[in-house]
C-alpha cells in the first residue's frame, strides 16, 4: 500500500504487523463452497470507497471462483444503505453464499451485516470471530491475538530505543476458523465433522454452549454459560 519501502527494511519511521486477510481470501470462498457444494454462483461484498483494496479483493476471488468453477457476482457497498441494497440484489441474483471482503468500513458494521445474513438467510463468511458471535455462519482469517502480541512486542522495542526503520514488518501467521452451528442449522446446512474438527471454536446449536475442537489437550472443551 506504499507505507514502507519494503517489508524487510521499512525505512522512514513506520513498521508494524501485517495480517493474512487478503492472502487467505480465496480460502474463504473454498470453505463456503465446501459447505454449499451445489451452489453454482457466489457473491463478494467489496467497498468501492477503498478502490485499491477492493480491486485486490475482487481479482483474488475471481481467480479462486474460476478454479472452483463458480460464477462470482461483485456487490459494491460503501454506505449502510448500500449494504442493505447489496443484500437485496444478492437475493435477486440467487447467489449461494457471500464472502465479505476485509475492509475497515465493514469491520465497524459487523453486527449489522451479520443481522442481514440472518434476516435474508444468506450463508456468509467474514474474517473475524465477532461476525460468527453476532450470528454469521463462518469466519476465517488471521488471529487477532497473534497480531496484537507481535504489535505489542514491537511497541516495547520502539519505546526502548529501537528504530522502526530497522524493524522488519512482521506477518501474523496464525489463521483461525470459527463456525456457528446454530446458524448453519437455521440455514439447513450440515457442517461436516471434518470441517468442525479444523475449527478453533464452534458455537453449538444451543446458544449457551461453545467448544474448541483444536484445544491443546486434544479434546473438545465445553464452555457453558447459565442464565440467571
């Protein structure tokens, strides 16, 4: 994006941490297709107000769609009204699912977008866990905790006197998969056990139960919250 000269030697007064948001974008489409193998068309929501990122996201997913033999519809939305309109168009196009491209504008409207996927019964995937917690079907992306840990480490080094220009831009490499089985059931989608086993967290059909298939102890750990 032009913020640094190169990743190994940033130069200037900027360094930091990059995530895997775009690098795993095609994998999000693959995951959605894995759960809805009968779909012949999918859609992606991109923000034309952020044209460089929108173009990168669109090209990446178009290539992935061709590989999977899918038709891909590109839906543009840069305002909340646009988002509502995009979902109306999505229904008209009869797309089998929706990939929500990574964009700061969408990140601040996760709950609104998740509510639209529920209202319109649209299987959708985002990059953040918050989307799944809000009722979205899937999320797959770089782990926030990993990125924050790396960023915190660099902050400490800069405060101790290291020059940002000498600190290579780091990349958070941990990728996390979250699944909402309650939403899957409402959509009539069966999530294969093989996919569930790859998840970092699954929100079960009961609104009070979550479990972590990839727990370090090698077994599913249930977390039950009781309402008072």
